[in-house]
């Protein structure tokens, strides 16, 4: 049996246009969800696929849907239902990218935008990605024709049900032809999801992938027991200890999102709020700020964060635990994507323990307990990160001929300063100072010169002063040479003696 790593897109016999699109996007190998879904969908089979958000599931249904499509402008062949406008827009954009060489036109239908503009878009589109509320509105107004639909997909079905869209979904089914292929994608499969599947799908194939994904080593799940009182300060301790590159901090209420955001800003953190009170433009602005690195943390409610897809999100933090294990899975599924490592951290008060351990029971997640860090532990964690950062940067440098110094390094590690005046700790500290300067782009020689006087800077000046004082005796020596002139004067009588000898000549 082939592993996911051994599969390629060649296995699916895709069209040249689709292969060109995949190459242009940069998709080189199919994900686990794509390997499972694409052949079944191309075979015309109805499918229920349980897979984590961020597992490549949009392309898993998007690729075969576009392959099966014979687009006619204004005839809607494909309908995707999504829980939020953010997700609807993301799915629509993915369809546009995948279908760029087949001239496929997709449009996103959701509330908060102009009806007239959406009517115009529908006249040119073969694919519609919609939120249930706005779509049923258009159906009831007679502004959209779904009678020739061939393919239906319910994306993040559990989220749509949790948001109360069940009645809207069932009402939409009345506008669709009975002969169609239907797909259902969900991070969790509950009894309610199964009931929805029975109503909308025809003898579906069931593929379960999420159990493996949720318990994946790509996401480490930690929790900190807290008292509940003073939780914002506990959050600060965790942030100081972890120093996430980027994170979504989940709160259960809008009031909490404002409170936590304000608290973080007062403590110098770059954070912003994301909740249902914000207009669409403000929400998009906040998300763009996180993606561009202008802020580090978003404090969000579940409703506001639904459908958000942020790549390279290092941490998900539960300021307050959600009400159900399913919501926990959705929250934490936003990190550790595409093979990258992620952390899920929860602050757990005593009254939340029972709910929290449902996650372990239902999804076999390895939950690791941590104690709130002390100031000393926070300092050591920062030092470790600094060392890792420098070491990683130095690993990438190919111009550092360190091989000749391995023997010295071994002595430092194994023998320390025994029998020598060498202080290994101070030596390593100086070497790290050099490394840090090299990391910032300084030439190695300049870094050594800059770092060498750093530790003994105070002591090197003192000897200079002593040397100057030591030079003072030279002046005294010059004074001591004065007697030489006296000696010369003393030699003067010799001349007189010569003069005294003169009379002998006269004699």
C-alpha cells in the first residue's frame, strides 16, 4: 500500500490545464485528504470525509470538481456551502487558482455585500461558494437558479450546524435537483452530522482522517492549571515563557476579547481584537495585520474566527476553555498545519477540568500539564531561545571554518577550567557575543574584534594608565643622566693638565 509521501498528482490522471495550475500554485505532492478524496469524487461517489481544517481539503474537493466541470457562464454546476464569509471567500479564491487555465469563474455569496454586485457575478459564474443565510435569501427572491446543479459540497458541516444553519441547509436542498453528487467535509462526525449526511447524500463513502490529525505530533497540547482569578496575569506569564511568533487567543465572550486585548496592549504586546461586533473591513484589516507581522496576537471569539486560515500560526491559546470538545478541536486545528509544528495551550480553572478531559477521552489527545512559570524559568526560557536562534543562524553560515576548533570545544565541555586560568562559562559567553554579531551580518574578524574587548573593557584601560605611570621613571633617568655633564666638567682639568704640560715644552 502506498504511503501519502509516495503518491503524486500523476496518480489521478489530471488534465494538462489542472497540472499547470498545480505547478503554478506550487502544489507538488497531494495531502492525505487529497489522496483519499480525489479518486472517489472523480468516480462520482458521494463522500463524507472527516478531516482537520488546514489539511488541504479545499483542493481535495476543488480539484476533482473543476476536472468534472464543463463551464457554461451563468449555469451553476457547483455549489459549496461554507459557515462564514471568510471561509467562503477563501474557498472561492482557491477555485479561481485551481481553474485558472480552464477559465473557470467562481463567485462568493455572503451577507454584508451588495445584492446587485452579486447578481452580476452570478451571471458569469459556474461555481458558487455561499453562506447558507445569504443563499436561501437569494433562492427565496428567485435570483439564483440551482436547477442544473451537478455537484454539492458542505464544507465544515459541523461548524454550520453549531451556528444554527441546519434549517437553512435543509431549505436549500429543496432548490437542488435530486440527481447530483454530494460531499460533506467536517472536522468532527457527530450524530447530528450523520443525520444531515443521511438527508443530503446518497449511500456515501465514509473516510475518517481527523482522529489521526488531531492527535498528530505536529500539534503539542499543553494546559496550565489556574485559579480562575487573575487569569489575565497568568496569560502574561505564559506569553513571556512561550514568546509565540504569532497566536490566536480564544475567549468565549466579546467582553473578554476586549478586556484581554486591552490588558495585553498595556503590557506592551502587539495585539488586536476580532469579534462579531467588528465590521467586515475591520476584521479583514486585523487579519492582514497578523499575516503581515504588524501584530503578533489576535484575541477572538469562535464565531469571529470561523473560517480563518492563517499560515504559520505557531500557537493557539485558550484563555477560557470552550464549551465542547468539538470546538476545542476546531480551535487547535488552526496551528500545526502543512507539516509544521504548533502548540495548543489552555488555561484551565478547576471548574473546567471535566470538560477539558472529554478531549482526551473522545479524540485521544495527549494533554501535557505544565505549572505556571516562575521569573527564573521565564529568564532561562528566553536564554534557551536566544541560544537556539544564534545556533540556527550559524548553522546556515558556510564561511565559518570551525573544524580546527573542535578540540578546544571538547576541552571546554569535558575538562572546563581545571588546571587553567580559563573560565569556560565566560569564554562561551564571549563566543556567543561574537556569534550574535556574525548573525547580524558582521564579518567574523570584525565580530571578534568587537567582542574581544567587551568583557575586559574596564581592565584594559587600567594597565594603560599604569604603563604611563611606569614610563615616568624614564624622565627621572634622564635627570639621572645629568651627572654625565658633570663628568664632562670634571674632565676639564685634563685639559688644564695639558696646559700645565706646556711649560715643559718651554723648558
